[in-house]
C-alpha cells in the first residue's frame, strides 16, 4: 500500500512524464482539478497532459504539510512550477492543495487538486 505522500509523488512523476494513464487508478473517476480558474474533470485533465497542451518541466517544492482527517487527507504545497503553456515556457509560484480519500485496503486516491498562484513575494509567503 502506498502512503498519501507516495501516491501524490507517483501522480507528480506521471505529470512530469506526460503519462497520466500510468496513475489512472490513483485518481478518482469523479475527481476535479482547478488551475487558476479553469476546472477540469478527470478525462479533461488527463487529456491536457497526454496531448501535451501543458508540459510540466519541473516542480520545485519549497514547503509541504499533510493534514490527516482519518479517511480524508489534504497535502498543501508551496512550490515553483515551470511549464510550457501554449508554446511558452513560464515559471510561477503556487500553493497547491491535493485532497485524497482512503480506499479499501488503506490505499489513497486523489479526489481534487487546486493550484492557486501566489500573488505575494514567494519567499515571504508562509504556508501554515
């Protein structure tokens, strides 16, 4: 059984490899993804990465915390994301929230992911 952190890491590695089919079972079929005001369902999110509309080049995590609520857990991250969007390479600071639910056998499955761009100075921004 993978821990919540291992589940999240596997999803992150798949995103960086543009191979979401490798982690299909780690993401709930009714999952939702929010990227700076755009909301995708699972099929749309996977299509964006598999067709390389967004290409994540690197994810530099500055801070991470996990809140465990029993059968639900949330990972919060402060990070810098470098990606190619519409042919342009961009680097942006984000706070990311990933929500997971515990499945049978104590495995974890992602049900939601939200990227919020940090508007303040990155170094000054504190992740609580």
